[in-house]
């Protein structure tokens, strides 16, 4: 299924260097605090993305990873920053912060005459992966400073520097696996191979996030090392989780993964069950709210449903692996929702936009942010009743909400082109319903070019499902999760508001009369084209995406969750004939 998408941006190396320099100077001048630590981590992540982009640029020109003065400078700078993060973390965010005198020279070496394609590190953005976990994993590994550290690009470029800092090792190398996602391979020049393998009797640390569906990125680095004379017993893995590779892992890779040490420190060990209070997310969130003695409850992985529904038979489906980490904090008669929103400033940006929605009365009040998490009020309420006499009120509220977004929230990131949405929808429907239905859908959608000039990207919600709403004790309709679904790890991104109007029509099963009323309300609020052909196009694409998304989710669950997801997929498939005919 076509669901996921890489978040890439093309930047000038000089402009990114200027941002990094400014951030590093700010870190040096700031007073010791968690805020300084957050700025330091933001600097490190941005540096890692630039070094990755430059390394991939060189790889593309040569067709292989090679010796590179530029990449060596990047590895040294990342190691400097990683050591500073480690010092700040271990000192409880206290102490004087300094960098070696040559940091500016190393930064200046990160240059390119061509624009640089930088990939946003998925773990930092979506999956609550924190640099400190790799520092702690390195610290407990018992590996020596002689260990050769290899980071797997993209995110492994920076993660490897953290392991090197913890081990006291030399700057790490980074390698780019290529090829089919389940059969990755390395291409390394003889000169770089000789440098990496200069001491084959030492230990090798292989660093990346994951493993994912196949673990082939980790696997191909291990294959390459063993093919070049490194004993399997010398390999150590530094992944982001303690689990096994996914179902597409090869038997040799799976066997080696089980046989070799995996050095992991989880998010919960790092921030939830930390021994020192200054390292606990609970402490930071309580400081933001201004309370003490609060209780703490994990709502991640679908656990939020138990807090909203008394009867599990009424639970909506959950794509547990894609859900953000989230917690419920209660104290002094109040309750707050603490949800991961992303590192590198994403939390602050999303909180700022959330404040606009909150002031307009559409979402709970945003209280503040703390190191990648947004804190907002937790509202007691009941699941939104979508039928009966309140239905007209719900459609009116949807119109005001989507109209507000279209008028006041411009797009903050890119998204799939309408051509890509069409390709995704036809492919996913073909996989789920067969080629005949896919061909009918293709004809109904028509050519995307006819919509050129009629669309305008805005900060769409992208998650209009009824379970995302509640009715408060005072009768207000509130959206509970409205800040970042258009910045998720999928290909949709920000779209024309027609995407949300079509989504609302599907999720609330609106009649044609209700659809027209909703489109009219949104059009009054914002300058947008919501004529029939536009809405049919986006509804077809929306159905294709949801079918693909929940089909992916189904592969990772069992039991009652499977039944919920199958019922959800069936609901989308049952709506297809309304678009394409029997």
C-alpha cells in the first residue's frame, strides 16, 4: 500500500550553516537550563540533517561512499555537539557549556555550490526518539574507545556521533544503504573501505533507528563488514527499540540480530522512569502547568480509549504503531494532556497554531511546551453522537471549523501533489478491491491537470473521524487532536481544504444535501473551490488513502483490534460504489 512519504526540503548550505552558527552561539550565551539543552539538541539535529544531505549529494555524484574531507568535518562537528549534549544531560542541564575553538572552521567546511536535499529525521519528528537514549545506550554497552562507529544515513549520521561521544571513540563514519527497501546494499570505495577496516579485530557499532519491516539497512552493513573479514562476534547494534525486525527480514539477518548484542535505552527508561527528577517528562510538564504531586497515566498505543469509553466494545480502531506518545496528568482538580509533537522546534510551532484554534473555541486550551511535548487541557466529555437531532449542529460546527482553518491557517509544509494522490488512490484500491474497481476509480477521478489553478494548500486537519471529537459537559463540541496530522509520517501533508471537506463527508457519512451545506459554509469563510468535481476527486483520493492506511495497520495487530480495523476498512470499501458505480 502507498501510505508513507519522506519529509524532504531543499536548502542552501550557506543559509543552514548560518542558522547552525547562530544556534551554537545562543547555546554558549544561554544560562544553564533545560531550555538551553533543548536548543543544543535542536542545533545537533539541524547539523545532522545538513551533513546527511551533503553526504548524499557526494554519494550521488560518485555512486558510492568515499573518503571525504567535507564529511570528516561534519563528523567532527557532530561529535563536538554530541559531547556537549552528553555533558548537559549528565549535569542535569547545569554547568558551563563550551565547544572546541575549531568548531566554526569545521562548520564552514560544510559547503556546497548546489542546493542540498535534506531529509527530516523521522524518529525525532514522529516517534519520540531522543538523542539522550543513544548516549545512555553507549554508556552501558561496555564497548571501548577503540570501537569503530558506523551510522546508517539518514538519521544514523547524528545518532552515531552520540554513541561515539558516549564511548569516547573517534568521529563516526556514515554509510548509505541503497536498493529495494527489503534488500539494501552498500557501495563503498576501496579507499574508504580501507580506512574503516584498518583494524578488523576491533569492535564495530552499527547505529540507526529501527529496525523496520525488514531490518535490511542494519543487515546490509553487517553483511558488508563480515564479507570484508570482520567476525560476526565483533558486531554490535544500536537500534531505537528492542524488538525484532519486521516480517520481511531475511533468515540470516534475523539470526544475526538475535545472536548479537543490541544496546537500547527506551523512551520510558529515559524520561518516564528516570531516577533523577530533572530528567523526567512528568516533572517538566508539571512545571509548565504549575502543579505538584500530580498523577501520571500513559495513553499511548490506543490506551487513550479506556479514558474516553467505558465499554471496550465501543472503542474505535487504533493504528498503535503510528500514534504519538501521550500521557494524562492529573493534579489539584485539573487534568492535562501531554503529547509528543516533535523535536527541533516543532512543538513550539504547533503550540502557536494551536493557540489560534483554542482562542476560537475549537480545541482545548494550549498550556505550553516541554522538550518536544505539547501540554493542553484535558476535557471531560462524551463521544460525539453523530445521529439524531444534533446532526445539523454538527455539520454547522464542521463548517465553521474547516472554514476557520482555510481562512486563518496557511500551509506550513508541503504535501503530495494531486497527481501523487491519484496514483496512491488507484494503487491502494487496486490492492484492496481489485483492478476492475481501480480502473473505474481512475476514470471517475479523471486527469488531475483539470484542477490546476483551482486549489490552494492550507493547514488541513487530515483527521476528521468522529472519535477525534467530544461533547463537553456544557454541550460544546471540541476537537481533541487537531495540530499535526498534516505533518505526520505519511504522504498527504497540507492539501486544499477540499481534502478535509471530503474527509468529513466520508467520516460523518453526510448525505448529498448535508455535503452541499457543509461546502457552502466553508466557502463563505474562505476563498476556495468546493464544486462537485473537486469534492469527488478528493473523496476518491481520501478513500484510497484510508484504505491503504488501515490495511497497513491491520498487519501489526490481532484479536479485537483486527475486527475494529477490518470494520473500518469495510466502511471505506462500501462507500466506493457511490463514487464508481456497482
